[in-house]
C-alpha cells in the first residue's frame, strides 16, 4: 500500500515536471517572435521610419526647450520670483513642475530617444549625435540624484530642497543650470541633424530618407 502511494506521488511529480518543461518549450517560439518583431521595429525606426521618428522626437525636444526659455523669461524679463517661474506648464499645473518626477521623466525620455535613434545616423552625423548622448547621460545622472533626494527626503549639504552636483556649487541657479544642460545637448544634436540631412563628401548616406541632398560640404570634426 505504501509502495503504491509512493509510486503515485513520483508519477505525479514527473507529470508536473513534464508539463512545466512543455510549457517552457511552448513559450520559446512566442519569445522568439516577440524578439524578431522588436528587432524589425528597431530597424524600421532607424531606416524607413527614421525621418518621422526624428520629427516627432524634435517636437518633444523643442517643447521642453520652450518651457526652459519661458522660465528664463519669467525670471529675467517679468521679474517673477523663482519659485513662481514654472514656465508655461507651470501656469496650469504648478504642482507638476515642482515635482522631480516630471524633470527626471523627461531626462529619461531624452536619453532613450537619442540612444534609440542613434543607429540611423552615420559618419560625422553619428559622432555629433553621440556627443549629445554622452552629455544627456550625465544630465540624466544629475536628475537621478535629484529624484533620489526627493524620494528619501535626505537633501545634500543640509539644503532645504534637492540639489544636483553642479547645483552644490551654484545653489540659487537651478533654472540656469538646466537651461545650460539643455543647450549643450541641443547644439550637438542640431549639428548631427545637419550632417544627417547634408552628408559630407565621401561619406555614405544613411539608410533613411532624411538626407536632402548630397553636395560636397566640409565637415566639422567632433
């Protein structure tokens, strides 16, 4: 009787193991399909969809730029107190602009966007786009430490608010610091876009349709 019960238990265990292995094997084709679809999407994003994706990405970039410029205008032209200068979005959602989540989220979107669309660039344009990627990575680190302080409520150097590395040197100039960061990311992006649309002589054109013409021009060394 005991032997029969033991045999049934072993059989049940083996059946469960077989079902588990079959489930894993069955899921592999779906994982491979998903992986292939993701690869195809990424390839299209950097070839036939590259121009459209760049245009959409630049809308996001310019909208954020406009917000920073609006903040600077409110401070230096309208004379608003810095806590009240939240840009255009801050006029309607001041609580959102004062949240570190919004700023860190945008830094992540920028980093992912620059990285994802980088493969569509080539030659001189890719060098400049990579410069923007490196600077944006550091900018993202600055926002990451701000977000960490906001979540833990442990502010560096006894500050009443979160401070970044550079802000520890210039604690009263957060608006100017991040406007500067966006500027030094934006400039190499624009240079990269220029050489992407007007490839220098001797360089192969990218696989997308972004290039406007292929007349010889002198490249600026990155």
